[in-house]
């Protein structure tokens, strides 16, 4: 077996294992992982928005921005948003200037549920960081960011070819 093949296989397995680490956590939650990620993205974007001096006309995030951020299709993002809306975790608001634009934001109930789940994640993450070590975790973060940039670059080259 070619050593390069073995390294490619190991890298693919590492990617799959990392994905499994985040998506297969069973905590008997009312929020599936994909919905939690959507709420996480909304929360992050709204925090960022609140720090900007120029407040937007309507608080929230557009579905197109969420799909881009989470790297999912717009129809998939819309499905997740609809599910969260049915649960009362998010609300939609129409733009005053352009009725085609819809902003998504967390409701008070959604923020409460998100905070509960985030608190549980934080406990698990802190335990992992303590067991692995902060320096190694920082190295992993740097390596993953570098890998993501390289993957984006390679994908860009494939698309343009």
C-alpha cells in the first residue's frame, strides 16, 4: 500500500470522526443538532450586530446569510428555520424597505433554550479542554483553520477548472 493512500485514508477518517464528535451527542434534548447550530449562528450574528454602531432596520439575520455561514442550501436553511419557528424558538420579521427580505431572530423562549444547551456544551467542552490540555486544543484549532482554508482553496481550484 502506498503511504500516501494510507495518509489520505487516515485524514478522511479524522474528518469523519470530528464530524461524529459534534453531531452524535445524545442529551435527550428538544433541539436536534442541526437546529442547535442554526440557533448558534443566529445568536452569534445577533451579538455581532448589536456591537455595530449602525443598527440595521430590523434585528436578525437573513436566511441567505445563515445558509452561507452554515454551508447548507437555502431550502435546507428554510426547513430548519420553519421547524424552529414551529417550536417558538425563532421569529421572522419582514424588512420595512424591501418586503422580500425576511430577518430571523431568536425569541425569548429560543434564547432560553439555546442558553441551556450551550451551558451543557460548555461543561463538556471545558472538561475536554482540561483533559487534552489548552495548548494542544489551540494547536488543533489552528490546524483545523488551516485545513479549512486549504480545502476552500482546493475546492475553488476544482470549480474554476
